[in-house]
C-alpha cells in the first residue's frame, strides 16, 4: 500500500476523517471547513473528470461545524471620543511630507 500523501488514489475515508479531525483542532474553524470543501472538490474531480477512482473517500464525511462569531461593534461613546481627539490635531505646511521610520513628526501638534 502506498502512502496516501504520494498517491491520492490510495486515500480512504479513514484518512479523510483523520485529516479532518486534525483540522478541527486548528485555531480557525473556517479553515477546517475550507480544507474540507477543497478536498471534496478535488476528489470529485478525480472521480468524475479524471476517472482515476471509482468512489470519493469524502463521500459520506460530514463537513465540520463552524461557530458564527459576532464581531464587536464600536460603541457611540468610543466613536465620539475618537472624533474629539482627531479634531484637536492641527497639521502644519509639512504635513504632506512622508514621515520616515524613527523620525518624529514636527508638523502635527495637539491643541490643548
């Protein structure tokens, strides 16, 4: 038996499930889902277009579940605080000159 990493026609359902089990442990659930979908497409291509294998090892492997994470929304107080801070900055005539790394910008000053 060949190594499935070298010959995709040797991949079994057990290989697919083991790989998916390792992918679920990654930091991103969406990455595991994308890998699953990519493998499903690849083996569908091997089965239908290339006719290299009779049956896809991904045939009855369920896709991993992903948890929808809510993105935190900036509160109005924080937005107003940022606007107020930005309104106190005054730019002088040298503001168009790009600032180099490590160089202080003498063209911007904060009004008290």
